[in-house]
């Protein structure tokens, strides 16, 4: 628009104001100024539209016009939207709150007024009370719905901020931030999925996880299925090696003897006796480890539990007390030497006992080897057969 036209607008507005002042009639002043401004805006729109059309004709003559303005860049694979980044409904919720609570408060005041009037004139205005009561209930219901919608949207934005770009998140983490229970947040998220705020999301209530996409949910289900299958296998193995209460009592008692051997070893400073006690501890520990894996060998340890280990404990206690004496006479030295020799004897006994626990399995293995050799010989696959054939 030219400067001359803008000056004309100013003159017209000035004339309208002067006329109102001189006549004292301001009733049409607002309309007169509005008409001048509207006419001016229409003229400006027309000028802009004409200029745009002219520019379009000019640019369309350029051979690159179509490339610049119509051809898009090569398609780039865009990740699918997983949630609504601009959820609607907040404006409607605010209107529902304002309108609903206003109507509710106004009509509730009417209900109170009619109740007071009924009490004053001793006549019940039943129809107005019902109408105002229904309107009050409807108004407050509408306002409450708006409030719930706004709170839902606020929680939704909070969840989205916490999720960030992750495809899975523990519901417990969202619940801690929202100061809500896990069950509340799980239902809340499912409600948001139903309202299409999350497009592909899934709520896993078994392990309390929130998965944002279908692919993430499928991967999660596969991983969980594999986990529980492995867990079943481990539980079966544990059940297979589960020991009875009586056997477990024996193992616990054996562990107490092992701890006692270690304590005595820690209290006795001599290197030679310490080496022997280290070996004893290892042997006894291996024996009870074998019992834990193969409880059926527990009866073979009866003599060990009734005599060997109790006697060992008494001997080690005696050795420990003798070793603490400030002066070691001949009796003390000879007694300690006898105990050390007895420890060697016990170690040999524990070695034989440990070896005896493998007798049945050694026999089974020998049987398997014998059967295998027989089958190989029948098939002509043994080394001797190849040697004879070559001769």
C-alpha cells in the first residue's frame, strides 16, 4: 500500500474524530473508524493477492521452479510415531470445567434457595427443586470430567518425558515418579492406550513393564519366554538334586566341622600343620559337595560323622591349646607330633572315602566303555581290525 493511501486513512479517521467533537455526537464514532479500517484491510489483502499471483507467474517461467517447489526430497524411512505428541482435548476439558462448575454452583444455589423458601412458607417446591438438582448434578459431573481429562493429560506428558526415546520401561519407575501405585499406573497407561494416546504400546502386568511398540513387545515376549524356559530347566535340575531333610542335616553338620577345622587352622601358626589342615579341609569339603550332588551316598558317611570328624575336632582343639603354651616341654612336643601324624592318617582315610564315593560311577563308566568297544569291534571299527586288514 502506498504512503498516499495510508495518509488518506489517517485523514479519514481524523475527520471522523473532529466531527464527533464538534457535534458532541460520539454514537457513530466507533462504527465510522471501524468502517475505515475494514476498507483499508480489504484493500491491503487485494494488493497482496495480486502481487503473489504476479510473482507466481514470474517464478513459474524459471525451469527450476517445479524442482524447487513441487519435487520433494527422496523419501527417507521415518520411524513410525509411537505416541501422540500433541494430544487434544485440553481446551474442551477447560471449557467443561468452567461451564460445568459454573452451572453446578449456580443451580446448587437455586436448590438451597428453594429449600429455604419451602421452609419459610411451609410449602415444598418439588418441581423446581428437582430441576435445579438435576442441573447441579449435571454441572458438577461435567466439571469433574473436565478435571479428570486435564489430570490425565498432565500424567500422560509426565510419562512421555520419563520414557523419552526408550522402547521399554519398568512401570515401577513411572509409579515412583508419579507417587502412585504400580496397579494405578498400569491401569492409567492402558486407559491412554485405549484413548489412542499411545499407538502401539502394551502393558505387561505379569512383570510390570510398559512396551512402547509392537516390535519391542514381541522381542520382550520372546526374551521372557526364553527366560522362563531356562528357569524351568534350572528348577528341574535343582529338584533333581534336592536333598532330604535328613541329608541336609548331615550336610549342615559337616559344614560346621569344616568351619571348625578352618578356625583351628587360623589359630595354629605352624606352617607344616597348617598345610595338613588345608588339605583336610579341602578333602572334607569335597566329600560333602559330593553328598549334595548325589544324596544316595550319604549312608556311606555314617562312620565319618559318628567317629572320624568328632575325634578330629577334639584332637585339633587339644593341639590348639598345647600350641598356646608359653613353654613347650617334651610331653607337649611329643603329643603335638602324634596329633600331626594322626592328621596325616585321617587325610589318607578321607582320600579313600572320597574315592569310594565314585566306585559306582567308575563301574558304570567302565561298563559303557566295554559296551562301546564291543560295538566297535562288531562293526570292524577298532584299530586292531584295521591292522589285521592291512596285513
